[in-house]
C-alpha cells in the first residue's frame, strides 16, 4: 500500500490526495464532502446502479458516478453544482414515484436516507398522477421482512448475500419497474449473518421483525458498545428507548467486524432488560438476607473474605476492570479464580477475513485468561475446604451444591442472586455490561471500550465500583472513582496493557502489546 | 439484391448479393460463390496485417454505435497470455431493424467466415454467436452452417488445417432486448441476468468471463471477408459522401412504405431517393409524415429532414437524428405519432433491465403519461413534464436504453407537437374514428 | 401490517402460482438424466464456467417440459452449482422462459410500433377470437392456445410477424389467421 501512487484532485474546492484507484466518492469522504448515494456501500462490491452519486467532473462529457469512477490527477469535481443537483433531484423524484410515502408508519423514518436526501435536495411536490405500483409485504425468513413498495432496488442486500455471506438466497426478480428483490420459495434468510441486510438497506424496505414498531428512530438513545455474545468483540451501538435496550446494531470497525454483526449477537439483548435484578446490597442476619446500605454490605463482604484463601468463580463476560480488581483480591489472599465458558457452533462470515460468531459465547475470555483466571468446565473444583468463595456474576449452572459445602463463607457480587447462593454472607448488586463502562479483550487481543447505555436498577453499582470498594475494605490502599482509573491501574500493573488508557483506546480499541496467550 | 423484393438497380449488393438464394446457404453453395477464399487469404497474413486492412477500409460498427472496427480489434493485445474471445452480436432487437436476420438466414457462412477471420485477427480461440431466441430460422441456418464448417475442418481443433483452434458456438438468447448491449450480452453468455456493466473496464480489457473480448455486429463481421478479398481501397471508395463513412450499408425499411425490406446502398446515398424511389414511397393514397431512420432509439425525423439527408453516420446527425442500426421506420398520415411514441415508450419500459433508477422508473412513468395523453387525458403541463423527465433520463445511466426511450419522446414533442396538442385539446385521439373512440 | 396479514398474503400468492409445497402435486421427475444430461454435459464444454450453461440448460428444461417450474429451477441450480434463488433471478429476467404452463401452441404477435403502424393489433384481435382465448396470456379451455403480444420480433419488414411455438410466420394479416390456426392439429 505504501508504494501506491498518490493522486491529487480538487473536490468542492478542497484539494485532497488519495491513493491511486480510490473512487471519487471515497476521495470526497476524505475531503469531508458527502456525495449522496444509495447503492454504494464500502463493505460491498460496487454496483453503480442508483445513479444518485453522479458528480460533475470538469472536462468530462457526462456526469460521472462517484462510486464507480476512479480519481485522476488534477481532476476538478463538483458535487453540489447545478447539474449534479438537478441529476440528484431527478433520481429522487424517480425513486419516490412508486414509493408509498408511508413514513408515519415506517420503522426507518428518522434514519432513512430517502427521507434525508429528499428533505435536503428533493422536489417540493410530486408530479405523478398515475396510480402507484403495488406489491405485498414478504416474509424473508430469519429476522427479516421485505416491504416491497419501499424498495429502491439498490441491491445492497443481494450483494451482501452473494459476496459477503456467500449464500445467494436473494435475487433481483423480473425487470423494468416490475423488478423486486426476490427469494426462492422455501429458502429463507437463515444465514447466521443475514440480519445485516436490514442495516444495509438505506430505506425501510428490509426491516427487523424483532424491532418492528418498537420505537421511532428519534426516540432512541445510543451508546457505543461491544457485543458481549462471543469473543469476536464486534463493535456495536446499543439503542435504548426509555432505559430499555430495544436494538443492537453493528458499529463499523475496520479491524474487527467491518460493518457487520451476526444475528445471534444482534438478537441476544433481552437479558439486558431482565426485571428480576438485585437492586439492593444484602447481608446475612441469622437465616435471612436483608437489604442494607452499601457501606454495611461492603464491610460484611470484607469480613467474610478476610483471613481466608479466596476462591473466585467469575463470569468470562466481566470487564477487564472488574476482573483486574478480583485478581487483586486473589493476590492479597493467595487465592485463585476460574470461569466456565458457554460454547456454541462457530459461524463465520465468509466474505470478511477473521470474522465469525465464535464458539466461545462470552465477551472477555481472553481478558480473563490474561488476568490469571483459569478456564474450567468445573470452576468450583479449585475450591478448597475452608476457602472463602467469591462469586462474581457467574452462570448459576456451574454452582454445584455439593462443591459449595466446602466454602467457609460465600460472597456474591452479581446482577442476580442464584438460588444456590442464598447462604451468602453478603450480596453486592452490580450493573450489567450495558449499565456500566469498561473494556473487553477480544480473541485477537484487542482491547475495546464499551460505554454505559442504560441506568442500573435500584442501588446496583458498576462492577468496578463495588469490587474496588471491597478491595479497599480488604486493606488495599487507594480507591477508584472512575472506570478509567481502574483501567489506568491495570495498564500500570500489566505489561500487555502498558501505556493504554481510555483516551488512547478511543472507541475502536487497540491490540495488547504481547500476543494473546490463547487464541481460539 | 434486396429482400423480399428484387434488387433495385441503384442498390450496391455486397452483403445482400445472395439474399433469397437458398443454395448460398450450404457450404458447397457458398464455396461455389467464392466463399472461404477470404479466410484462406487471411490465414496467410499476419493478424496485425488483417487488422490494418480493416482499419484502412474505414469499416465502422454496424450495430449502432459506429465505432471503427479495425481500431477495436487493435485493442486486443497479442501474447498477453490470456484467452481472447470474439462475440458476435446477433441479438438484433432494435425495433425497425431486421438486416442481420437476413444475413443469417441466407448467408450463414458469410457470418462464420467473418467470425473466423476476426477470431484469427484478435487471437481468439473461441467465438460465441449470440442469437436472440426469437430468431428460430437464423438459429437453424447458422447452426446447420456451423455443423458443416466443423465437419469440413474450417472450425475446430485445427481450423483450416492451420493447427490453430477456432471454436464457434451459438449462444441462444431468451427474450431480452437489452442483451444487444455488448456488456449485457456478455453477462447473458456467462449465465447472468442481461444487465449492462459499468465501463471501464472495456471488453478489450475484461469482457466475457473477465477476459479480453471483441464484440462485433453480424453485418460488420459479414463485411470483413469482402474487404479482405477486394481490398481496403475498394471498400473505401464505396462512399459518396463523408470519408468517415465507407462501404455499403444494409438498411431495413418497415412501417408505412410501399416496398418494405432490406436495401443495400453505398454510404452517403440520398435518403430522398432511397425512400421515394427505391422503397416505392408512400402507399397509394397516403403521404409520408415521419421517419425514424436508425432503429427506434434515434430521434424522429420530419420528412423535410429526411429528404435532406445523405445516408451515412454524419449525414443523419446533420439532419437531427442518427444512423444507428439502419432500421428505417416510416410513418404516413394514417398513423398517430402520439400513439406510436407511446407504444415505443412501452417497449423500452418492458425491456429496461431495472438496474438504473432513471431507466427503471423513468421508462415506465413516461409510458404512463404518453398513454394517458393518447387516451385524451393529457394536459399541456404533461408535455413539460415529459421533456424534463427525458432530460433526467438522458446521459445518466450505465447504458443508453433510458436515453433511447427519451429520444423519440423529445423529438416527437419537438417535431409533432401539434399532434400532442390536438390530443390534449380534443381530449381524444383525433385520428381514431368517432366509432372507435 | 400484522404477521397474520403477511402470512395471508404469502399463502395467497402461493396458491395462485401452484408453487412447490402444494399438497397434491405430482412427484418431480428430473430433466437432466440420460441423453438430456449428456447433452448438457456437452454444452458445458463450450464455456469456461458451469454458470454459463444456465441459459442453455433452461432452454432444455423448457423443451422437455414446456415450461420452467420452480422444481426445475431447483434441479438446474443443483446441476450447475448455483442457488435456486439465483436461477430464479435469471429466469424472471428473460421473457421467453415460461414460468407457468402455457397452451400447446404459444402464439406471439409482435405489436411494437413498426408493426403497430401496420395493423398488428387487428392481428392480435383475430388470434384472440379464432383461438377462443379471448384474453392475452390466457390459455384456451382446451389447453391448445395461449396468445400474447410480444415486443419486436426483429422482422419489422414482414409486418406482422407471428411466432407459433418455434414456427415464424411473416406478413400475417387478420384474414390469414384462420388458415394458420387450421394447420395446427
């Protein structure tokens, strides 16, 4: 790449230099100029069919499609000239003549490129007198429904299934204005990554059945996050309405997931809203757990752990910050920690290198291993008689009642209280991952931040806060007021993370300095 | 010889010499008429020399675009290590055009010989002759001629005993006008929807199966043997006008004309003589009103424009239209121009491949407006809308199907506006009898 | 739009087209066996890719079965390593592939402008009348005829050209229609 020739051209009066072979559209992006477009998508092969990105290139006889025209030295490109604007206005009018204009009941409204460009550059009134074309809604299978009448035939969905998913189950059927996106009877959009066609659709033609009618786009709050459903670490946007997570969508990251996320990750969000959460700290009073304030609960938890070897059973989806603090507790008590990982079938996205729904269905397996936790099918096996047991949001299915009898005392830090742990001395309620911020380390050792997307219930605190206070109560000097401070301490303590900070990670993450210890 | 009528004395039969002669169809008959001598001659020449002769002849593509044939062949780089392909465009579908059909019907070996010479000149071992599915008779005649040529060793592993492989296959279309567009044709050969491709890359760089490809029209290829036999100078001299238009051209004539058929004239022949003398002019009791001279995709000419035209690439442009494919559609005073244009628009709407927005939506919308005007439901405002839509459909898409729909609409409104206005003012088609309306 | 409505729409289009999954349909007999399979294998040698044999393969299906059913598309897809959806996209692009059964005699009358100017619509009317089909695209009750208007057949000088299956008739006028039909058994 470094020896590629550089081309310098002028776009909307701005000079820009880009590698040879770059399209005018991408060069314009680099110059900070948006060329309106529909069929073009950086993650798909170029089609050049919507004709929305026509731009005026000085000395060229015709307007050029910016997506399919390579830059040339000295080119002078006008995106907003009269000719280009007229052409786009024409395309918009053609796209709208058969469009139902049913924005009030369309899920895409508010995040629709047809609305946006029409608002910006379209005609103020329609000229079509004739009846509009009509086609029924189709169920495409999977999570996808096709509202044919809204389709602008950009073919992004077809190209995704053909070239990225490499399972050509969609087609363009018929021709002329009878053309629609089609599929074959009995062959649905069941590919594990097919939900991406909904995101790729620039209009409201392909919709998520799961999200259907749940919210208007403008009612949503969005937070940058990382998918917790496997070790791939796809960058996501968590979208909430009234503090409820209603949709997960991929957030572009060239180094991890390009523009995509799998259906498993996309639809695995209901647990984030589960109502049966721990909302207050609990301490043991005789045979009962009673709610209390945080200070008393931390004191009780510290008392239950101190003076004993601590064995920790943790969730492999805890943040690096939480796991680091647990590891500090274990170091102070010469204890050990382990975790179990839920497994599932791996499902790659063939068109993107090293992108798959991974068999390890937890976000931070690598982070946990790097911080010294042992992966085990029986994480309680290391619990010795007389140990204190610290359970941090671990899957209840690993908690065998017979093993638990070996524990001298039990402290629970978690989002819920499993039945088997009702004998705990203290229970500290924590936020789940969308209720706090933190970092995960993905299977390639990339450390990525996730932000808080919703408020935690009741008195629940971020995991790093609860564990930081517990660590302090056990005698460790210092206290943490921010997740970033915990991460700074982690970066100072661990050579793999040396020099990293929330600022340097940004929202797209950085790889750890040494190769990940285990790559699965 | 013209067909189906006798040759007119003012015609210059080259390609059409044997039209109507069933014996010319067989290999023996073709040989007896001098066939395959040009191929033999070509095989004794270097490919570069053949390309130069064709360049010197001034032969230009007869499919519609008029690109210089020798120049097109010269884009094929010898020794690039890639398989080269020749595609013969026999998808003749442009309304008004039926000349390639006659070449294939009567002189299939002329086409095969032309293809074989071209294949040798561009270093292609495989040639696909893409014949539209509706051409059942040409499919049979060319198929039979190919069988003969294989049996005789003209084609195959060692074509004409040269040790060079030249394979030639028919690829049968299945009902899509747009497959006459060269890159759509290539997609169709590859087993895809016949959608035109974005250029560049041009076919000479990445054509069928992504390999260097030359694509020529039937008439173009059929002219090549004559050029080799008689020389570039001979061909160049067959022109009575512009030096940029050489040789003879087959014109198909149809519509409201006394003697429809194919006529072969030298480039630059006066269109007035052609229409009134050669083709017999209007049917008795009628007068001619309009001509679409180059297949339905070119602008309509008024009779005044047509009668001032010299029939070559430049002559038609100078008089408000284009030579196109040489399909001359004649309308007399019995037809309603609004109706004819509406029907043409419907053709393009039916044939749009659906890729580009302007074409997919525009052709259908223009059709609806044209049909409404024809029924008497139009307004003067519709004419402005049609012109604006046509502007938005011109020069903005991957191929020119959209432009082709706009051309007759725009030229029709410009040149026959009174007919549109009469429909609008009278709220019905003035040419239909009261009983029919 | 409720899920129920969507389902109803789906079922309706399904029944109308008699597509795959119809409870009483006959078992599908593959086209590409024996000599037809050998023919396709030979065609495949003409092209560097299997996909390129798609149009020829669909022509063979239509020759053998009279139309291209969804089952046939599935078979073609299997034979050529394509997906049925891909094959269907191609089938629906080309108007000469019948996606539904048609009459034993499929009659196509060119009505594009050059023929339209020469009275093609009267020819269409004559065919509709004499075949008893009455409507374009509808098969006559005896299953014998289907008449459609077709776009330019490329024989404009022979207005009006008419195709009856593979047979091309030139310069057809309404008064010749009865004669043409009488020669069809």
